[in-house]
């Protein structure tokens, strides 16, 4: 709980934490991940379900188009406030800052929806709940009920109660009592040990250093600010009369008449003329006094010190410093290496988050769509009745993709993709994804339609054979 609060506080107050966290959120999830439906036709065939190529393509097209539309609608949100993709950003950010977060799904007429529950609300309940846990032969740890195999059975959530200042607890089952489907689960940030049932924020290791670096930055800026408030100093030699020119200026502003030396009066008259003609201020310094401008009191080693520590903090957060600061000052190869390294980290995080959030929700959504006869899947309902997980998993097989890394030199990237297609290393669809250009099938269909508009057929009749070309 303390680490979670410190992490959120650091995100709110410290730019370093905001930069590193937001980079992960923007690149791993961003505007949302897109479904790529990939049913395993081989496994279906082994299980006695044979689908034609047209039937398989129709299944993929229906599943992808309907789910991607549903994911961008607010029907996927229990409170009808955000889309599924926007909720994905919330869940991913929460698992990084809070450590863990609870997902609760509910089935309604429009389909399944998601409710966001912060991990801070999942707590050990009161004694009466714990007695019930023991009577079921289970045990509880940090707000989670386990069975003898260590599986999650239920979660205890502390909710607001208008009649009780401390609130009350609710028990949320992991699996529906009637459907037996997984309807709630935890999304974890970082577990130090597999034995731990709760996770910690993913910036835990750097919170102390970030706090100290932030205080050092504030002290450096404060020192420069205080130094800027003292622009001048008056230096006196052994012949100085000790007069304070600043006091004289203050007396003039307050209309206090001061009898000054006659020699000074002459100089004052000249100074007034200069001020009137040049719009500048001229100080008439006393004998033996000299007005000296103060040099700015900045820490010359600050930038190198701050950059060295930021690089370590960024490396601990798996973000290249160039990417974090969006400053690519190196050559093409070095910048490309940094982007590729960052892309590898993003791919791993994206795959893990898809497994934790998108794929369980998609499987639940797909089952509802098939039961509503919106998507044809021969043998799926029978597999549900027989609990044939091989058929269910074969139909549900998928992956979720997002935006790839930007290209420093797009021409080089296109040529590389073209060569990989010629060598048979990647497909046209994969190359299109690599270049962030949408879907190849959809693009190709649009190109064919555009060609019909641009290149209109011309009918020519030959005078001798009367053939149509």
C-alpha cells in the first residue's frame, strides 16, 4: 500500500516518473490493440472439425470486424464512460504504478463489459468473512481467497457504505456460479517472488533515487533563482565614504529630500539628462564605490550529473534515454539500434498485457457472440457442453497488435520490407504491419476499387474481324 501511494505521488509530482511511465503506456497500448484472429485449423481438423478456406476467412473477418468495433464502443465499459481501449490504458498504467488491479466482467444484453477496481481496494476482510473462507476449506491472503491448489477463488473488495464510515466488504467470485466462466482476475505489475500473491509498482527500485534527484534539481533551480534576485553589488575601496546608492534611490522614490554634496548634484543633473534621452537608468556612485553586476550562480556540473542518473533510471525502467527524451542525436545506426531495443521491450510488454487483459475478454466476448448466432463456429457449442478445451482454444486463438516503432528513414524500411517479401521471409500482411500501414487485405481491396475508377476500360472494334478488345 505504501509503495503504491509513493508511486502515484511520484507520478504526480516528478517529471522523470511521468516521462518513463507515459512512454510505456503510449507505446504498449496507445490508442488500443487490434485483434488479429488466427483460429488453428490444424487442431480443429484433428478434432474432426473441417472448415473450408472461405468459412475460415469468414470467421476471421466477422470476429475481427465485430470485436474491433465493440472495443471502440462504450458498451464494453460497465459505467458506459470509456471504451475498452481506453480502459486498457487505465489498467496498464495502474499495474505499473499501483502494482496490481482487479478486472471484473459482467454479461449484459449487448455483450460483456469491464469494471476497473484499484488494487488498493482488495484487502483482508473482517472476521466473519474469514470464518466463511475456512468453512469452505480455503484460505485467504491479502484480500484473495485460494483453494487448496492455490487457485484464485474470490476477491474481497472494500466498498463505500453510507451507513458505515469504514465501508463494507464484498466477495467477488472468480468464476460465475452458473456459467463457470472466468469473470474476474488480477492484472499484476511486478512480483518479486512467485510465492507473493500481490505485486508491487514497477518503479519501486527507482523511487528513492528519483525523489533525491528531484530534490537536487529543485535545489539547483532555487539557487539560480535566488542568485538572479541579486543582480548587482556595490564594492567600496579605502577612500569610500560608505554611502549606499540604493538607499538614495529608495529615498527619491519616497520623495524624501536628502542634502547631498554639491559635486554629486552636478553629476545628478547629467545623469537625469542621460536617462531622459536614452530611457536607461544611470547611477551616480559615491566616491570610492563601484557597482558590479553579479554573475549567475548556476551549477555547471548539473547537466552531466542529472543526465547520468536519468540514464540509469531510464535503463531500470527498460526505456532507452533517447526514446524517453525523444532526442535522437546519434547517427542512423545508433538511433535505429535504440529504437529496435525499445521495440523489443514493447513487444514483450504488449504480449504480456494482451494475455492478461485483451485475450481473456476476447474469449468471453467470442463465446457470447457464437451463442447469439452472430458468428458461425461449427462444433464450438458441442465443445462447450463437453468441456473440450482444445476446440475452444483453437477457435479462440488470436494475437493483438499495436503500432510499431517509427522509422527514422522510411525509404530504407520500405526497401528492407520489399526484399524480405521477395525472399519469402515475411508475408505482405506482416510487412504492412511492420510499416504501420494498416491491413494488407483491406488496403489491397481499396487499391483494386481505386484502379477501377482511375483506369476505365476502353472498347475498340477492329474493322476487319469485328473483335472486341
